[in-house]
C-alpha cells in the first residue's frame, strides 16, 4: 500500500468530516476514534520507516480538520409591502458586507459562518422593495451631488450574532439570533431614528447536518430580521420621514 | 427472493401503531380543478413546532394518487407572500385573513395563484416514555449487543382548513397515533420500529382529501 492511498483511506474511513457532523454522542466516539486512529497511525508510520519529521505535520493536518464551514444560502424573497415614497441612499459598511462569525465550541468543533454575502443580497432586495428609489453609497456622509438627489440615508448594521447547537440548548433545534440595528439619517447627517431588533431562526437538528442546520437557521434569522424591518421598522421609518418633512406624497419629481 | 425477504422483514419488524382521526366541518367544501391548496406547518418560537418533514409527507400524499389536489409548495407560497406568512407575522385565525388582505398586493397574489384553501398543520411527535437497556461491545475479536430498550411515541396533529374565498374556517381534522418501538440486542441489534408520525400523516392526508373533495 502506498503512502498516498493509505492516507486517503484514513480520511475516507476515519471520516473526521463525518465525525464532525455527529453531535453529542459523537464527541465521545470522536475522541475514542481519534485516539485509536492516531496510535495506529504512529505504529504504521514507524513500521513503514517514514521520517518522524512528517508525523507532527500529518497529525496537525488531520486533527485540525474538524471545522464546520457554514454556508448560508436560501431564497431571497421580495417583500410585498407598500413602498415609502422617498429616495434613500443605502450604506453598507465593509463589516456588514463581509460579516463572518467564528466560534470554537470545545466539545463540538469550530464553526465558521460566512453570512455577509447572503445577508447583503437579502438587504439589497429588501431596501429596493421598501423605498421608491434606492442608491447604494460608499460613505454614510453624502456628497453635495448626492444631497441633491437623495432624501435620507439608510444604514443597516449587524450588532451581534449568536447560535446554539442542540446539546447546548437542550432543544432539538439549532438556533440562531442576529441583532440588527437600522439607522436613518437625513441628507445632512441628522439622526432621524435608530431601531434595534433581533432576527431569530431555528432548524431541525435531525434534518440537516450540524453545519447545514446552522446555515439554515442563519438564513431563517436573516429572513425574520427582514420581516421585522418590513412590518415594524418600515412604518416607523415612514413616520420619521414624514415628521422630518421628507415624504413625497405626490410621487418623486426629478 | 430478496424483495420478498425485505417485505417479510419489514412486516415482521414493524411495530404496532394505533391511530384515531376526528373531523369537524363548519361549511360545505369543494375545489375546482384549477384551484389550489397550500399546506402550511405552524411554526412557533418554542420547542414544539410542526416539522417540515411532516408537512412534506402530507403534500406527497395529497398530490399523488386518485383525487389528487393541486398544491402550492409551502416555501414558494411563503416567498411569494413574504413577509406575511413568517412565524412572526402569520395569521393565527381565519378572521385575521381579512386584515391581511388589506395589505397591498396580498389578495392579488393569492388570487393569481388560484389558492382556495390554506391548511395549517399544528402538532408534533413526542417520545412519551422510554426504558430498558442495551449495551454493545466492540473488540478486536468481534462484538455484539445484548439487552432490550423501548420507547413510546405519540403523534398528535391538527389541521385547520381555511377557506380563502369565504375568509372563514372550513373545518378541523385531528389525527392522533401512538406506538412503541423496540430494539432487542441478540448479538446483532434487531429493531422493531413503530412509526406513529407516518401513520398520523397518512391518516390526516386521507381525511383532508375527503374533507376538501367531499362537499357537505
């Protein structure tokens, strides 16, 4: 047996990837398998006369592979709501655009959740449905040219992200909560309002693998956050714009 | 021969399930061939929630066979009417549909899809009791399992059918099923699995079909 085929055999059979998907019970099994597997591997390497220099590298490579890379994906529905008759500049910070959350759970492995991209797509869709006209801007402060065409600035922000796996919450679901903050400013930078709220999502533990379940719950939390914006925050923003005299009852004159 | 063996094993190793279906009707029902129904799982923010696998089972039962009903998939319906059928915003009674239909575009979107009925499925399958013990050993010389364990499951679901044209509740159907599963360890583990959730799904789907097509 060649070195290459043996290593591939270990990956496929030992299935660190597969093991990472098993929760609860799996933590014990994983430790046991890793122990036996590591010891067998050491014996095998010694038997084959491979350089001991390779051993730490191979061990690190295999034992650090237990990371759940969570992919967030799902449909991007367009809200069925009345548009606010205003021209809004929308500022997405770099942090918002590429938001990532990383956490290492001692018994369950590391999680890397990349939600920025899907969240951004969702918000682009959402803001386009909420306001009569939307222009994405590079800075929350408007230039004089932008001031002449925009009524206000809409700034969404992710304040906090958190998730729970079933073994931590005692529920049978993976749960995710995302705390958002929406800030509305007039064209001169005066604050018109700030709203904080939490989007919540949960996904069946048995239906998806752990990483997939966290991804699904994250998408549902984004969706729930969007529902709150459309049904709760948007009416409050409309009122704030009205009170500030930024409400174009008769449509948007160029 | 293999198929016969598989069928025989399935029959022998299936646990016993008892189920009960009940129905109450408020109005006369019926559905045209171009009209559709939506099966919606009632979601909540607590531990109990109708699992997607159950509503998918109902959808599969209703959309196939004789007397198939045209169904709009739950995900598509929720996307098309976002954000009005999310767990946070979904109407909790048929009377709330009237309020919902005042939102711009909602009534038009439902009419466009020719949706006549919404069936809300609420319930869950719970493990009510479990006991026994079984241990498995694996050594380099072989392994085996010894002992017996069992668990009882209770599936309790209710479908509330709303008539979108009349803006009222057309009726309710409830399905309860319970069964006990066993795993006996005689060197190899032998499972005897009862599936009350599956029984409740089939019972509820068949009754729902009769209810919608059945008339008065």
